[in-house]
C-alpha cells in the first residue's frame, strides 16, 4: 500500500513523527482543510495550526493500546486489533486531528474549532465518525467516506509547505534514509544553512531553500533542531540530488 504524508504530529507520544494516509486524495483534502484552518487562525493573529495527532497506526502500536486498555493499565478506549480505521494493513484513512501551537506544543481543538472542522471536513469527503464511538472522539475523522462538495486546492504539490509525496523514500541522494538527517550548519555571518547528511556515507547535500528542507522532512527525514558548527562537514562529500535547484 502506498502512503501519503500529511505533516508532522505534535502530540506528545508522536511528536515530530510524520503522519500518513493511504490515499493522495485524502492527503490533498486534509492539507486543504489545514490550509483553510491555518488561514483563519493567522487572520486572527494566532500561530496555531491544524495538524494530525495520528493517522496511520502500526499493528504493534494497536496491539499495545488494546492490551493496555483490556488490562486496565489505560482507561483510553482502544479498538480490537485490527479493526481500527488507522490500521496500517487494511485501512489507513483515519486521522485524529489536533492543533500545533506556535511554540510547537500540542492542544485539542476548542468546541468552536471542532464545530468548524466537522462542518468543513465533510465538505472535503471526510466523516466525523468519532461521534459514533462508545466514548465520543471529536478529533477522529475518516477520509473518502462521502461525496466531496469542495475539491482540494490545485496547487497542493510536492516541494511546498503542503508537500504530498507518494511514499517515504527508499533511498536519498546521500544514502540510506535510516541514517540520513537534516542538519542546520552555522557559517560566519550566516544564520544557518541546511544539509541532508548521512554520517555513515560521509555525504551531505545542500538544501538551498526552505521548500527543499520541508520536502525531505515531510518525506520522513528527521530535522535536528540544534544548529551545528561548519566543521562537522569536514571531509564530507558534497553531492547534489532531488531538492536542489
């Protein structure tokens, strides 16, 4: 199954982890919903942004959640494996929606924001199915479950803030994505420059625009928050590849 990224989570148990859905159309529509929400908050002077708390869920995670629930270790209701619409094998069209604040922390939507989100998401082919759960979940929506009234924005394309790519990369221009990170490097009289870096291969690729950094981060490559001194790239081979203009 192909997976399509919809951005990073800020939810404490998934913070910084890119979330995925099983359809490009669902990804396009969620990112369109996000664009509308973010514009609404920006117009009000807020840095809060819509984000996915969780989308695709691994079977290992579902097993753990269900075991914690039935054992009493957790009071959070969990679906019987593998019936959840978050399931990575049979479903993958569910999104638990939250808000990432300007400081990077997570919060739940307010009742007013939930009402807006429930109305707008149904215009984009989602259904608020969390209303039918034994314990109502206002944050749980499922894509491709109804006719669309609004199409996704046509300019949601790879390379921008709304990046959607077909699946996590199996390789990068600097090598295995497992050993690849995005690093910000400090030079004299420059705030920083970003690089795609693989320390095992001793290769680094410059990311010369913010969109290029966003592209690889949304493709699942972690971004190191600390800015590093330029000498860390001594003896690295500087390469070019996808994302360099």
